[in-house]
C-alpha cells in the first residue's frame, strides 16, 4: 500500500488501537482509551501528521510501551493542572479589582 498521512489511516486502525487499549488496561492503565492512545501516538511518536505505510503505523501502535503512554498521561495531567491553576489565578485577580 502507498504511504498516506497518519491521520488518513485512523479509520482503518480501530482494531489495532483497541488491541493496544486492552493491553494497557490489562496492565493497569485504566485511563487508557482509543482517543488518548491516538493522541499520544500523534504527539509523542509521530510528532506530526507524516506519510507512513500502513505496516509502519500498525507497528508504531503495537510497539507503544506502557511507560511511554504513562509519561504522556502524566504530562497531560500537569498541563491540565497548570491551566486550571492559571485560570483560577486570573479569576482571583479579577475579583480583587
């Protein structure tokens, strides 16, 4: 098969992604879901929407290590906490004025 943008393969990869999600859940990563796994791959493995063959994309999904996924989840949690804290600080500052 000809290489395509990774995002174009997404609809064909449901079974592969579900397999990775089930593996992560089995290993105790209960927060794993298809959307989060895909986002992790897009942001941390491929880093941009690049052209890859189907077998390369499948290999990347199946080789996603649990500790790599957990690291991604931790980073996202910190970013969410930082954003929430920043928003609260803005509201507190506005209430004082």
